[in-house]
C-alpha cells in the first residue's frame, strides 16, 4: 500500500520507466469498466487508464439498456435490477397531451450512469491498477503498443483497447482523424430525485413532442430513487444565444399544460447537463493489429438510437472472449469476427439515427418509430 501511495504522488501517477502490461484499457467509463470486469472474471491481467479523477462524473445521465445489453450485464455478474428499473413501455404525446404512440417494451431497463459504473467497478478485482491522466496517442509496433501522455511514454501493452469516448485519442492516432459530424439536435439532461416525478413516469419512457416547433421533452425513471428529464431542441445556437433559463421557459410555455406538474417543477430545481450530439460515418475497421476500439470510441451515435450503453456492454463482453483466447491465431479470428459484426451493426444504427434525426424536423403527425421499439421487435 505504501508503494501505491508513493506512486500516486508521482507526477501523472505513473512510474518511470513505462510499465509493460498485457492489456491496456483506455477509458474507465461504462465500456472500459465493463471490459475490466469481464477480464477479471476470466483471469486476465490488465491496466486501466482514466483521465478523470472520478469516472462516474455526470452520474445523473440516464441510459436505456436494451435486451442485448441486459444479457451482457448478466454475463458480467451484475443483475440489472441491482442498478436500474424495468422500462415497461414507450409513450409519446403531442404538445396538447394527446397520445401519438403507446407500445409495450420488454427486456429493457433504465439505468443511471453512476450506478452502473459503480456496480461494474465492484466486479473488478481490488488489486486492479488504474492510472489517472489523459492518453494523448498510441504508437503501434509489431508486437506491442506504446501509450503516450504529454509527449512521453507511460505504458507499453501487448493489446490496447480504446474505450475513451466519442473523441477517442486511440481512434484518432491509430485509425485516422476522421471529423465528427455535429448532430442537428442537442439535449439538456436534468437529474431529478423527486418521488412525484418518478410516480408520474410510471416505469415508462415518456415523451412529449411539438412537431411544428421541433421541440421535445421526456423523462425516464432510472431506479434507486433517480429520474432523468431531457429537453431536445435544434442545435442552432439557441442555447448559447438565449441561455438555459430562457430555453426552459419556452418549453414550459409550449408543454406546460400537458406535462405532469411535478415534472415542470423539477426543471426549476435540477442543474442541467448539456449533451451536444455527434456521430461518425462507420469505420472500415475498428481493429488494427493489436489496437481495438469499443463503445463510443468505435462508433459514436446520435442519442435517438438509445444504443450507446448496450453497445458498450456487448463490446466488452465479446472482447473479453477474444482477448482471452487460448492462442494468438484464435484471438485474431475472434477479433476479426468482432470487427465485422460491429461494422454491420454500426451501419444500421448510424443510418436509423440520422433518419430519426431528420424526422425530428418533420411536421408529420406521427413520428418515426423509436429505435428502441424496433430493436425490441427484432426489426
């Protein structure tokens, strides 16, 4: 323990010279922590790097976890009931409160980001080493890769898995710096702990839309006494020009008569988080030699898809099998299969996300079917 304390006092927390590890995981969000938990269960050594002092930052963000993600979470030894709440249906109304769409949803859970990461962290061995600091780039070599931070090497690994989000440094340095596409719709997320809001949502994904003004507001009960309310609006600079208070006032004017009063009150008491949406055209490959991408680093998606956390968990589960294969040849084969299936999934998810984004600006009465419902129906 004293040695660890001395190391943590070292600048950037890393020892010198660089430490050689079997598997380096870059990013300790949902995907990185899930992979760490999966490798722990399979007895494989790794080192996890995270730039934030607290990987559960923005813990109030909520996720919709769909059936494939539920199965992956169970495979990691975490029961979804422990971290979230079942979502029984999707209900969409217009600005007057009239129902546009109401359908059941099966095998889906709403989870709070911080609760999910904390549960995954509990499945990681106590002696797992986490380095704090940003990985700026990765240098690829035939038998290993070198992790670079602030222009100096801080780690050497046989395999590197980039789980470092939509602006992934691993992706940019090893797969080419392709520019992100800015989404046309932004979100404000409000973490709320109000029993009356939770009661109003009643275990459903609830959403109200004004198709003419291109605005939407919704909410989701995340379990463990938490809920999230989200506002969706065109990303045309309105938030920067007018400020959060003015934007919230507009939503109250448009939807106030249709919303549960407790939800309107919640907007006045919670501190919002601004989510600026981006996506990326699907990559030709997310595996290059011994460097692999997973989660949002592999494929940033628009929030309309509701697939981000499910992708992160299934990627971690699949990669844990590939990286613990009993031979280098088997590992290459499994990584190739991972890259191929992931690309096919990404092509569909990016296409549908952009179609639903386009539909957000349509004036038709009936919106596009949410991708979560398509997934539940097996479409």
